[in-house]
């Protein structure tokens, strides 16, 4: 059934309204969490038992910058296309994604959601064993994939990506190179100041926070239908308000896939109307991952 039949035209018009206020409030709050927690984590006068939670919070904030990148790549967070693109690039810089590439990659994911051979997200191996699951949740698989992915974006053949036209490839390469110039500057400054800023204030917190993001992202489509049915191929997970906030309402993921034009702040309202129709609606990430662990061998698409 077409998603356009699930919500009335009048309600669609209401939910599709873009507003700058919620996006600026969300962005400023998210960055404030990272900065305050990051500063407290680096305070040697504080006891370690206070600093370690700050390290975790800063890391989760950095990792979940991905959620802001995701929303802005849809160009629905802010009214302005330019503002969306600039914020997406910043959030990608902080979370070790490149927004210029990701926006095209993600468009293809929405076009062919969870369809084997078409959805680029399924190009990454799905964990089908306990060891594979542990590596995925730990973030180790993600880091290794990032190293390989950036190596290809910087130096490899990009013509095999169906979502990158020949005209777009130089633009993507330029964006990735600009990103790594900033990383190099941060690294040089860390050595110059002898304070290890890049390691202690970015790489380590990002690594500590990455498992939180992996838990959320693995739940979005794993164990769902490998079909084009938006009511069956994506999961919405009901969770606590802090998690929804950090993830820019991404736990309402089936609603987002059915109506990707909805801004993040409208997804909770859309959920009230769509929930009875969703085939995958779960209470909490612990419940979702218990289900996934019980059926790991069936998570990968059939050859």
C-alpha cells in the first residue's frame, strides 16, 4: 500500500512544515552536551568516578552526531538547503562521516530500503554469529569499514557506486579531502600543544560512544522483511526520551522511511497515526537485541 494512503492530505501538510527553531534548539543542545561533558572529562582535579561518565556522555554525543548528519542530509531539519548542508558536514566531521558522500548513499538506501542487491547498507556484512555480533556492537567492524571506505573515497575507483554520477565524484573527493585537512590540522595542533587533544577529546570518546550508536542502528532494519514494503522492512523502537533526543527522533524509524520528508520533530506525531499499521514496533532496544540474538543466522539475506 502506498504510504500516501496512510495519512490524510491535510495532516501531511501539517507534518511536512519545516521549522528552524526546533533544529537550532536540538543542534545547540547536542553540541553543548559534547563540549561540557568533554571539558569535564579532561579535568584532572575531578575524581575518576566523575570523569568516566563524562567521557561516556561526550562519546555518545559525538557518535550520535550521526543522527544530526542524517536529518540534515534529508534537508528537512532546517528550512535552508545551505544551512542543512553545512550542519550535515559539521556533524559528519565530528562523527567521522562525510556528508557529501553519505547524502547520495542514503538516498539510495531510501530508494531500495532493505532490498538485497540494491540497498547499499546491505553491502556491509550483517552479523550472523555471536562473535560477529559482538564485533559489530563494539564498533570494531565500523572502524575497520571506515578505514577501508575513506581509503576508497580518497584514492579508489568510485565509478562502481550507482548513486555517484561522474559529475559528482570530484565533488565528493574534494569534500573528503577538506575533511581530512581539518583532521590533519587537529592532529598537528595536538602534537604542537602536546596535549593529545585529537586522541583524548575526539578519538577515544568517539570509540567509547560508538557501541551506543551501533545498538540503535542495528535495530533499524535487522530482522525485518527484505521487501519493498515500508510497513514491514523497517523497525520503530519505543525508547526513553534521552535516547530519542540524542538520536534526533531516529528511533521512529519506520515513520521516517514511510515519510522521509517529515522533519525530525514531527515524527512523534506521525507515530501516533502510523503505529497500528507497523509490523515491527518494539518496546526498547534490549528487547530488540534479545530477538536478534535468538535469530542471528536469519539476519542476512538469502544468497
